[in-house]
């Protein structure tokens, strides 16, 4: 099979050669249609780039900024859009782009955290662009009405009325259907070309007297020199204000991205179409700017009476005097109505036919307004379908065979109408620049980030881009946002940060393989490698826990307890030992289910499983293999084996051997015991949630713990979503002013003190008081308390309540001793067995207890039983009790050891943690 597949390309090439010749025309036809699609792509971009700014504001910007600064503005805008076009080409050729355009690209590249906010802003920007072009159309219609003495109210309100009527008609057209839109593009494009040709032809036609009165004199060197430098005037008179008004005329480069899926060769079609569109539109801007600045003066009165031919005796000093006109009076009084600086319709004055310019304005504004009104709801619909934000899905519903978002149309129509009512093009344009710059900045950052993370999935077909130029364009875009309109930039970033925070907090269930994921992997790998070169120091010690939870969802209390003191500060790994003979019954998809359960519970923990013959072997292998470099467990956490008297003796021996092996491996050990057990498998089954519980025979089931009814912390680990699928535990409730009692029986390096201190740093435990109990004599009680207080102070632990236990050697109550003897009785060797070879019997059954074993352990047992009585008396109101864990002796039978643990922790109403470090210091009072 391998060789057959290996030869497939050659077979295909052979057939390809056979097809050449008679059927080569089919390939030529495909190439023709591909060229048509690229041309359509280019036209779509050019129609959206050419717009109201070119016709109504570019000459005015030239008069304000001068030819030099206008060229700087155009070149800077083109720099951003050209680099953005290369970034778009790279992203869109790294996988098929569906509807949603810019939002789709950013979200699938950077992830929902940044993609969703930018998608929302970009849809909003498109709605504003619709209002911008509609206002431009309304201004032109108003001027036509004024020329024919048909003004309705005043300049501003006429724009509002005409704009409102226009956008309503555009909305009706979108509701009627957009099937004709692609065909109409070519007509709009022809109208624009005719209007531009008409303008350039008009610049070389000798001007009439009326046109001279309006400031047009044909190409003159003195006019060119006069307009070379800036002459800022009015409230909008500044470089960056001019830049912000012009920039919307450079947008529209993304309009063709939505059809890139139809191209056979997107890696060639997208950059070719977009870059050609940018080239031709930029060339037209440069030519319009320099031709009008070389032929039209800044100020003109429009009155024929200002001709020096009629008033030769009048003295004048302005540029108009050299051209035979006296415009000094209107210049000094600032009442000039014509010229580059005063008449927005100057292109109609210069052109051969003003009507063709009006038609061009209508074509540019209406086509752009309609295009933006259609694209904004489409982008918003894609965002709604991703179900990232609540309450917006209502607007994403599609209707008809084309899945048209009619509700989205109404929403974007409302937004566009609100800005149309502003009625001022110069106010709307900077706001649009702000949103488009933000979008372009994020697109370029997406490309940069995807490149530097070096993800294997980043394989764009388009290769002619640089991540560093993309980063430059991103920084420039963000910088210009603040230079244009600082308050709008702040509002935009505040909105983005709020939306980003929401998505980060909610963590939507999407996986798009983003560059952020690749970046996180790179950072984690880099930091882990850097950590390997750092030597361990006692000041940096933290309990990194391997928790033998089995499936974590069946022992939530154990998970919650360890997660409380490890969250955000140390490593936690939930380990699941799967028995070799039971692995076939363990669901294959269980790992994903259990990781989801941990995430829903907001527990910061890894999960790993291991197949072994017994618990000791699996735990040993996990202790050896778990972790990465310095991120390696140093503390083993397991639950107390409640059913140790009823289980198989081999299981009991396995459990104790696991503890012994952990000590031998220099691990700290903690054993958590709760009165009602830890395992809730039966509870989950009885509640009808057996599908969420995964049984593991390696961990024997305990009794069912009752649900705690205490007040739940507002920072509970339980997710609000699906909280009915989570079982609450005592460790998810506020502990109030209860105490944490530490029975420090023997020095273990400080782990017994460190864990309760870490607990008190959490909100749920911060009001709890730490109490330390130590063993001592009556004669030295005060001295022992003083020494311990000084030691704790040097450890910087604020523990004032220190109790010295002086009566631990007192004989325990008889009933308690009797209970201990009853627990160990089933494991004692019978008289017949004791008469035989005891060593051989204990070798075959190491859990059996001989009389000699009991004699050796008797003093320790009595002391332990007495200590249990003291604990139950002193810690009746405690929230948690920590007791030094006895170390199992190699000669001590497993059943005797478990009876010892049972006697130590029996009958304590609150959770009990048997804990012991590995005798290495984990706390220090030195500075180095």
C-alpha cells in the first residue's frame, strides 16, 4: 500500500499529460474564469475604497495640509493598508475564510478573546461607514437642491432628512434581495471611471470666467507653489485631524475577503486583487490632490465683479491679483465661498461636466453605503453564531434560502441612522478611522503573532509578508488612534478590554487552534526549560501535589481540599491508577470528561492516568514519571482507606505499601480523612448521574458524604453553569472563625505548618485561627511554649495560640482501648497459627498480627489512643485538624499500621489531615 501511494503523484502526472492537447481549452477556460474572479475582487475593493472622501474632502484636505503633507497623509495611509493587505493575504491563505471576513480571520487566528471584541467593533465600524457614505450622498443632494433654490430647512437638517430617507431606501433594497448587487458593481465602476476621466479632462480645458471666479485657473506654477505648504484654518485645522478625516478613504481593502473562498488560487488572487486596488486608488488620490492643488487657489469669492479686468484701478496683493482677480476682501473677512479651502464640490467646478461628477459621487456613496449596510449584519451574524456573547443570538437568525440576517439589518440600520442624524461628515470620519485602525492593528498583530509562535499549523500559501512589518503597522495603527481622537481610542480600548475580560472569564467552548494557544505552549516550554537551570531553595519550596483521586469527580472533597492551597501557587496533578484487568471497561473518552469536570469546578490541576497491576506500582510509576523538569510532585496526597477492615487483605497491604514507598521516594505524605468518607460514587449513581461518574476498582468506594448546607463562598470553585452537575463539599464553604488545629507531634521539616498557613491565605479560610499543639512535660510547659512561640515567630508565622499537652502519657479510657483491640482482632494470628512458623505465615500474609507485634506497639498504641481523646476534646469546634502522620515500620504489619491511624483519627467530627514531610526543611528563618 505504501508503494502504491508513493507512485500516485506520477500516475496523476501521466494522466495530466494525456489530457493536454484536445482538452487544454478547459484549463484555459478555468484560467479565464479565475481572471474574472480576480477582476471582480479588484473592482469590489476599489468601489469600497473610492468613496465620499475622494470627491468631497480630498481637495479640501489638500488646501489645509498642502501638497507635501497631503502626500505624507496618503503615503502613511497606504503604508498601513498595504501591509494590512499582505497580512490579510497571509491569514486568508492559511485556511478557507468563510462569511464573517475580518472577524472570522482575527477570531480564528488570535482566538475568541480578541476576535470577538474586534468582530463586534468591526461590525459597528461598517455601520458607521454606511452612515458616512450616506451623509456624503446627502450633502451632494443638498448642494444640488441649493443650486436650484430648493433648500428644505437648513444645511444640517437637510442632510439629516435626505440621509434618513436614503438609508431607509437602502434597507428596503437589502430586504428585497441582493442578487443584483454583483451585476450592478460593474455599472457603478464604469460611472466612477467616467467621472474621474471627466475630472482629469476638465483640468486641461481652459477655464471659463465663471470657473475663474470660483478659483479654477488651469495649471499654474504660482498656484502649485502657493499650495505646496499647509495653511490650517478652522476648528479642524490640524495635521492629524486631516489625517483622521482622510483615512476612511483608504479603507475598504477587506471587502473582497469574503469571496476568497471562490478563488482557485487565493494565494495569488487575494494579494493581486487587493494590491492592484490599492495601487490604482492611491494613484488616483495622488493625481487628484496634485492636479487640483496646481490649478485651484485656496480662496475665491465666486463673484464676477472681482475681476481686475472690470476694476483695474483697485489695488490688491493676493495670489489672485497675479491671475487677474481680486479676492483680498473675502480672504480678509473670511467670507470666501469658493476655492479649495471653502467649496467641497470643487471637483465638479474643475471637471468638464459637473453632472458626471455628481453621478460619480452618487455611484461611490450609494455603492459603498449599500455594501457596508450588507456586510455589517453578515459579520455580526457570524459573531452571533459563535455564541460567545449572551443576548445577541436574537439578531443572528437567518431567513430565506440565503440565510439573510434581517434582524441584524434592522440593528445596523438603527446604528447607521443614529450617526446620520449627526449630519456632519467631518465628525463621523474620525470615529470611523478609530474603529478601522483598531481592526487593522489587530489583523497585523494576528499575522505577527502567528509567525513568531512558529506553530506548525501556520502555513500560509502567500509568502510575501514579514512579521516585523506587520508589527510595525499594528503599532502605527494603535498610535494613530490616539493621535486622531484620543478619547475615542480610550473608549475603544476600554470596550475591547471589557469584552476581552468577559470572554476570558466565561471561557467559551470553542477550539480554533489559535496562535495564542501556540504562544502559550511556547512560553510554557521556554519557562519550563529556564526553570531547570534554577537550583532549589528552601524559600521557594511549595507543596507540589500528586493526588490519588482516582476519577476526580468521585472524590470532589479531596480535589477541593488540595486545590484550595495549591491554586495559582503550586503544581497539582490528579492521578488515576487503572487496574490492568479493568482497563477495557474504562471509557476511552474519560480523560476529556474528567478534565472538563476539573475546569468546570475551577480547579487548577492536571489529570493523568496510569495502568498498573496494583496501586503501589501505579503510584510509584506516577511519582517517578509525573511532572516536567522542576515542575515535579514532591508531596503525595491520598484519601484515608475507610473500608480497610472489610476489603481484601491484598488491597490493604497494597495501600500501606504505597505510603511506605512514598516515604522511600522522599515524598511528603498527606492522608485526608472525613467522617463520612470521600468517595461519592454511590451518591452520583443514586442521583441519576452515573454517566458522569467513572468507577475505578483501584480506589475502593467509601460511604456517601452528606452535602454541606453552609453558606457558599462567592468565589466558589463551582461553576454557575451546570452547578447542578457538581457536588458541593465542606471545602467550598466559608469556614468563619473556626480554628485550624495543628498537632505537631514530631518535626518533619515544616510541611505540617506550611500547609495550614497556605490555607489561611484563601478567602474561605482567612478568618480561621491557627492553633499549635505540642507535647511536653508539666515542669517545662512554659518553657516549651515560649520556645515554640519564638520558633514560629522566626518562621514569620503569626500563631499566638500554642497549647502544650502534658497528659499524653495518661492511661486512655478502657472503652477506647477495647475498640482498638476489636478493630485489630480479625487480623491476629490464631493460637494454632501462632504455634507454627510465624515468620513464614507473615511472609505469606504480611497483614497478619502476632502477639509479639502487639507487645512492641502497645506503648505507642496507648499513647495514640490517649492523644485521640485529647484531640476530640480540644478540637470540638475546629474546621480542620492536622496530625503528624506516623511512619510505617518495615516490620509493622499493614493491618496494625492502619489500626494505628484509625485510633489516631477516629471520631473527630471535622476533616482530619494526617501529614508528614520528608524531613527536608521547607521553611527557613534566614534571608539567604
